[in-house]
C-alpha cells in the first residue's frame, strides 16, 4: 500500500480542507484499482505565526505556503495542499499547480450577531463596525456602505467570529464557513456583482514539484544536502489527473493569470472571478467563459473594472485560459 505524504498548514480549516483532498485521492485511487493511504505533514507557516501584522506588511501570499514548499523540496512530502487564493500568481519554477478540486462557493459572506437572523449588511446603522482583514473587501464594501467603519482583523475562522463580541459584523469567505459546517452562522452572501471574491477563492489546489529538481538558494532557504532529488513520484501523476476538476482548473489558470499580468498580490486591492456558462450542445451553443476583474488605482482613487465573455473553443487548453486572464488584465491596464 502506498502512503501519500501531504503537506498542510496546522489550522483547523486547513486540516479539514486537506482531508477533503486526501479522501478524494483515496477514492480516485480505488477507482483506478489502487490501494493508497495518506499521512498529513502539518506545519505552522509564517502567515499563521504573525497575526499581529497585515499580510501586505511582511510578504503577502507566499507566507502561507513557503514552509510547505520546503517540505516538498526536502522530500518530506509528496504533495502540498493550499487554498488557491493563498498562492502567489506565479509559483516558483521548482513547483507546479498539479490539480484542483471542484470549486466550492466562491462568494464572500457577511456574519452579524444572531447569524442567519442577524442584521444584514445594508441594514446596519451608520457608524457600525465591520471586521475584515482584506483590503480587497474594504474597497468594495466602502463602495456599498461608505458610512461604516472597517476594522482590520486576522486569525482563524473561530477567532474572527469571536470578534462579533466587539464588532457589528465580520466578512469571511463562504467556502471556509461551509467546509467547517458553519453555514448556519451566515447572515447573507454578497453576490459577485456586489463584492468580487479573491482570485482562486473557494478552490483547493494540489502543488507538486515540477520536472525541475533544483533549489535556488535565493528563493528558498533550502540547502542542497538537505533535499531529496527524487522529485514528484511519477506514479502519482495518473492519480492527480483523476482528482483534477478540468473546468475549475481552467478557471484557476485564468484568475491567476489575471493577477500575474497585473503583478498583483494580496497587498493590492485586486480580484477576478471566472465562471463557465454551459451552452446547449443540442442547439449548437458552446460553453462560455465569463470573467470579471477589478483593480483599485491608488493614485486616482478609482476602482477599475472590466469584464470579458468568450466562447470556449473545443481545443481550449491551459494557454487559452491563461490568455483570457491576460486579456482581462489588459482591459484594466488601458484604464489606468
């Protein structure tokens, strides 16, 4: 029996999400006639340790994945599981995005005192205090309610929900709440037209080593004598292909390509959301990729917005989805 070693953060949400991926791996392996088990290699990342500072102040998205990537390089893990929204727009050349699970609800959720029976966001009194650790959310929420006070908060889901003791509401990703069985605490969901979610939000990503086996000392604190040169296990490739959800993978590529084209990370109020609208094959209608993007232009204090809608060709591959993200970013750039 093969044991797959999976690197993950130690937080309760991360462990829950990683087990979802692990169970999916086991189920797909069984369907392929293989018998596998898994071992979680849990660790605390810099992003988990430094809760007293904003992510933008000490490195951005990479602070949640660096330790997991080192575990891959050193041969202590076969794969790593991340929330895609925590990954930088462009992974280091030593690694690759190998697979994604089908997307969970990508929307942002508002939680106020009383949960489902609480006061809705637009009904809050002027001056009410709303907690969120995301500048992307703050920019968009201010457009809806400029009369509210937005308070920076960080920490796990439980920590943020506990802030309701001193705040009038908090904004969290719907996916995390649902995966933790906390959907009943949601007061309401923001539509993607109201608040565009973070690129990759709701998508669980599996990262592996790429074909490149080296470790660049300038990129990661990994010494050659400390790592394994075995790389990703070739026998994992068919299993990862079976686990991968193709439509979500295309969406993931488009959304991350948008961020990459704008050279944006979590320190920028920028976001994109792609969805595939399925056509009617009997009527000769093809599926369509609809993608929205926003970018806050600091110098002009304007929220730039763009949208594209493209028919997906039957031959569409990774390059096509990457190109759509770049095309959306170009629409943003011409507005600057």
